[in-house]
């Protein structure tokens, strides 16, 4: 397979009321019938995040075995904004269904990080016919804050960055994301800061988070509905996660009827980056078996 760079894999599509940007590569393996289900990656919600920034490193490995899609969710990356008339995860789930409809995809396996894990679960609940399996890394919404203070350290650093964006504030936030410091360098900090301070970027994030916090958009928490999720689900957590602390993993695990839980040491909130090789082997085996 030729190198998968940003431009050669970049695509856009009109899906219902959504204008969505995504990256696409790979085909199913003839030798592995289970790989016929496309794999859809959903990113988190941190400053400067896109599907590419979260999953570019994993893209080639999955595209060798699966039809693989990295999707910029509405309001992120090159996908368009909307007026969020409901809490963001509910609208994003609608976008996933619309995207699949527009692409002629009957069913997907979803790999979701942080808010992407939250959106994956909302999609599985609202559109169960669309989702076969889910692999969720530090997913949001699946645990009540029983054992750790709220907001988490990662959340505090995130909003400090939004209040006063800078390389220093970005570095402080990224520090809370990782347990494996080797994956962080100045180029990563600079790239995330540039993306997060582009015209309108901070306002986009406030709009997304605001839709969740508005009293008129209140809805039953995901963790109170998680027992209704029937899809096979792999939970992956970093022991050193300071955004959604590891203590939440066991609460989430108990809510999901068909779940398995895997934890990595020397790992924070970005398992797909911090423990890349182990993550890829684990998830590929889960999807194929």
C-alpha cells in the first residue's frame, strides 16, 4: 500500500444536514471475512483535535486489513459547524448515521477516543443497526464521578487553555493527557496550538461544550442508559489517565452487558498513541474474532 498522507486520503461528503470531512483507505481482506465491516475512527474533543491528529499513526496498520475511515465529527477539523439544538453527542450520533447512509455503509465497527467513545455509545443506542462492535479508549460519559474530583485535572487544563491559549498552556494540557511522555515533543505542541488558535477554533469548542452544559439540553446521562447497549464493547483505559481517571473504568465495565476491559500502565488518555503497537494488536484481534 502506498503511503497514506493527509491530502491523498482527504474527502468530503454531504450527509443529510451535515458537511463532513474524512480520510478513507483500505479494503476488506479476502482471507478474513470479518474485515468486511468498515472501521470508523471517532476522535476526542481536546484543543486542536482532528481525526488525523488522533489516528494518523494507526491509519496505515488498520487500512492494511480493513476499509478504514477517520471522520472529523461535526464542528471539528474540516467538517462544518451547526447550531447545536441538542447536546453535542446526540447530534454527532445523528451525523454518524447520516454519514453511513450517504456512503451506502450498512454497519460499522467504531473505534472511539474520549468524546468519540461517548458518541459511539450514543450511536449504538440510537441507531443500533449501524454498529457491530466498539473499541473505546477512555470513553466519556460512561461513569459517574464517584471516586475522583470533578472537574478532572485534564478538564481544568483544557479550560485554562481555552481561556488563555498559548504553547505553555497547551503543553500543560497535553501533559495531563499522557502517561508515556516519550510521545510528546515540541512539534506536537506547536501543531496542536496552531490548530487550536486558528480563527474561530476556540469559539467552536465553547459552542460544542456549551451545548452539553445548557440546562435546556439536559438529558439522561449515558452511564444510566449504558446497560441498554447490546454491542460487543472493548474498553481500553490508561492507568495514568488524568482526563477520565482509571477509577471510572470499572464503573463503565459494570454497566455494559457485553464488555471486556483492558488497562495499560505507562499510559494516559491517548492509548492509541502511547501504546500504539499493543493497542493495534489488541483491537485488530477483537474486530476479527
